[in-house]
C-alpha cells in the first residue's frame, strides 16, 4: 500500500506505506500541537495512507514542514537500514522537502 501527503492542491508526495508511516512517525513526537500529533498517529495506526495538510491548523502545518526541512533527511541517513535502495529513499525524502518549498511554505528548505 502506498501513502500520499497532499501539501497543497496539485502539490503532493507519494511513498510506499512504510516510508509514509516513517515520515509521519518522525514528526509526531516533535509536534507541540498535540491534536495534530494525535491525528497523524491515527493515520499511522489505522493505515489510512493519506495526509491532507488542509485538515490541520496552519501553525501545525508549518511546524511539520519545519521539522521535515530541518531533520527528516538526516534522520533517514541515521535510522533507515543500509540497503541498496537507501540512496534512492533518501532522495525521495529530499523530494518531500523540496515539495514543501514548491507548495509555498515559508522558510528555507535545507
């Protein structure tokens, strides 16, 4: 099963179910908005496979984007298993970070 994150209409990111879940699980414990964190956990726990940013408050959206920009790829380098596909998976995470810029979220995509 695949997962999709819709950042804005026309700007989305798809991944395998496992990578989708890992991407949400990365940000869940870092969120200060506990309701948003609970919503993300519900998505993971119930294998819902989609996150529509418009369903979250704007401050939570920005906080998620900031966490992805400032740590997602590095966490992937450290935490994801060493396989032949790891470089491709890391590039895919970089594509999510780039999509946050394309979607118009403020800040720098690092």
